[in-house]
C-alpha cells in the first residue's frame, strides 16, 4: 500500500483500494479470459511460473508452436516443449490459445529453401495443420490460424503461402484454405485471424474487415479477430479501437486482445520515471476497458509477464519495461490499473479525463469552475439536472463526484461524461483527490491540482476553439456575419474566474450577480481591452462567468485572437473574436 499512497502525492493515477485479488480472481465470475504469452523455456523459474499460475487464466506459447521450433525437419515434430505448457495449463485450470499455424516469420530453412511445388507446399501445410491442430483438439480452444498477412496499406504481404510458390489460389484464398484445414482438424476450435497495427480503423484493418466479411458471407470457418496491441506511450485512439471492435462484432466475430504490451523509452536496466509508469498504467487500463465494453471482446492477453523476459529490448533497442511486472517480478502501476480495469463495472478515471468545460483544457482547476469529467457513467441517455430551491444537486442519475470529500454540484450526466462545478472549499489546497461514484461504486482516485483561477472561454462551436461565444450590446450573437464593432461592448462567457465572494458553488446566480474577486484583464490581437464587468451569469450556476469587455476603438477589422488573464493564468489560445 505504501507506494500507492506515494503515487497519490505526485499527481498520478493510482489504485485506491488494492483488492488483494489476482487478475484471474478479478475476472473469475465472468466468462472472460485474462491471458499471457509464455516463454516456455523459462517455466523452470518458479517465481515466473507462480506469477503466471496466480494471475492468468489463459496461456499461449510465445514461440513453441512456430514451425521453427516445432518442425526441425520435414519429417519431425518436437511437441515436448509445448506439451510442458499444456501440462502446466491443465494442472492450473487455464485455457490454452494456439499461436500460430501460418505466421509472418519463424520458418525453418528446409521449408523456405525446399523448392517445393505449389501442390507439395499445400500438402505440407495440410499435414502440418492436421497434425498439430488434431493433436491438441479439445485442449487448445482457439487458434491464431494466420498471423500478420496484411501490410499497412492493406495489401497482402508476399509470402511463400501466397506467391513463392504459393499453395494455389489468389488473394486471401491461401488464408481461407488454412482456416478450412484447421476447421477440419478440430471443428470445435475457435479460429482467429491475428494482426498487428490493425487495432484501429485504418487501411490494414479495413482489408481484414473485407476479408472477414467475405469469409462470413461464404461460410468460411472464421470465429475471431486477434488485435495484437503492441503499444508505446503514444497509446491508442480508443474511439477508433472501439469502432473497429464493433464492426468485427457486428459480423458475429469475437475479438481478443492477443499481445498487449506498452514499451517505455528507456534502455534495459534504466529505471522508468514515475510519470512513464503512470502513463503506461493508463494505457493498459484503457485497452482492457475498451475490450470489456464490447461483449464480443472475450480476452485480454499480455505479451509476457515480467520485464525480465520480453521481446521488446531486442526488437526495439532503447526501449524496455513493457509488461505489468518489472524485472524483479514486482507489480508495476500497469498491473494495478489493469486489475482495476478488469473489475466488474469499474469506473476508471484516466489522466486527462477532467477538463475545463469551456476550453476542454487539462489544467489545474479552480473553485466553481465548470468541468467535464470523461467517465463511463452507465447512463443510457443524457440528462441535465434541475436546481432545487436555487441549488444544483450533488447527485444526479446515480452519479456523484467528490473533490477532497466535498461533493460537486452536477449540471448534466451523459453516457460518457459528467458536467459539474468544482466545489468551493478546495481553493486553499495545492491539490485534492477526486473520485467519481456511479450508483455508489467508487472509481480510482486522481489527484487534481488547484489554483485560484483558471479562466476558460466558451466558443461558438462548443469545442473550446475558434470564434468565441459572445453577444454584442444589442443582444445579437457575434459571428463573421455579425462581427463586433471596434469601441463597442461585447459580452463573453467563460468559467474558472475563481470563487465568487458571498456565494455557493451550487447556487444559481441571482440578479444582480456576484462579481469576480480577482482582477480580470483581456487582450484582443495583443492590445488590451477594458474589462467592464466580470462575474457570474445571472440565472446560471455561479461558476458560469460573464465578462463584458470593450473592443479597442483602434482595432482593425478581422478575426482576432482573444484571451482573458487572471494573475499569471490565461484562457486557452486559439479563441478569436470577429471584428468589423
Ligand atoms: O515474442 C516473439 C519473439 O520471441 C520471437 O523471436 C519473434 C519471432 O518469431 O516472435 C515474437 O512474437 C511475435 C508473435 O509471434 C506475432 N506478433 C508479434 C510478436 C512480437 O514480435
């Protein structure tokens, strides 16, 4: 628990309630598999062995079913290495995934330099698949039948099975043949196509989708798509990943995350920074959560367990530390966040989940500021809250958000976010813990930095950039067809101007509205614009600000950058005011 507390102090995501359960215990009540690739040659390492046994309910050999290991010669099969994993899995009640029948590489030279005819090569493949799949029929529940057949442009890669000499048939026919052979050898095994860099919507995943659609339409036995998920700290576009999972699910296919790891830009042996570990932890969690959000996604499997045994440093020199356990087998933040993500209906708060609702900036927050928190609220639709006797509620649709234990007034609950005001009472702190509760279930805690004011401006498009949301003195909305006039008063709307004296964060602002306690200044095109008034917007929650400025008389026409400033903090860049 000690290091968890430590993490909380340095503004990183951490796990509040270490459940003490293993990953496999966390998913035990559900038909979900949490797996790992195993370096079978290391199974004699008892710490490694025990970690796998305790933490995972699925194993897959990293290399031991590849032709290179299994087929030293055309006539021989060395099953012994893999069989030791089969025994281990059986003894420990784990599912076995088979990897791989047709891979991108890993072939012995007798095969690659054998000058076989198409017919001979086809027969070699048939025998191989029938022998290997047949032998483990009933024990291996799912196979990666074909791995990494497409390139980034969505073209089939050149391979002996396709074209030199090929096994006969053009395009994806060799893949189809392999699936049919595997199905014949074990009609009950789930057959997967597995690939890398095809996790999100792109040319490669489009090509895989077209193949899967074609296979499904023609009754080719395909049951799932494996998304490898070898990531770095750039993470992954979650929306695109979820759309990709959804389109395969719509074909009636399972999806499995098959090779998850997140490499860090540190050479082997060097210690990653806490912020690298924290970001890595977030990425593990969001991948697992994206999978769990789709009923079609049935497994998350890591490509290894401990940084002691990982392919990463050899293949990506200068990087390492990609796995949930470090090289001394200690659980890393990634382990805890993965476990948290696997919990039933876990509410996960990610770095960057809390934003200013006007600018969408991720920055320190201030008392009263209108914020949006991106989290799965389990709400089925969107629902704006209604103030009761002039005060916004602090629980709406079963959702509550607490900052340092103080409940935040809630303005709206949507399926994937909640809009609220930061409560008063946090302004004296440098940082506070934030937690969301959905129907009583608490999320992890994130530490949020506080400052006195954190101005943000609402924009016309509602996305925090472009033309500011503003009215001219005649009450008309300002836009390019109705630009502000030099010398005129303009009303802007924002948030984050700090606690307003004599008010409550939950209150609907009265008329006359309370005024800002901190001096607000404004600039348009770099010249200062007089701020005539700044405070709450009457009729709205107190944290919604109204700022009346005078457009400098000397200002030329054009769409000019506009910023507010309170103390040393400015509103977001990229906001403009059209001036006539
Ligand atoms: O991790 C595997 C490494 O030990 C092997 O040397 C390499 C070549 O066979 O394959 C690695 O595993 C790959 C997997 O089979 C397919 N997806 C990418 C994996 C990482 O390269």
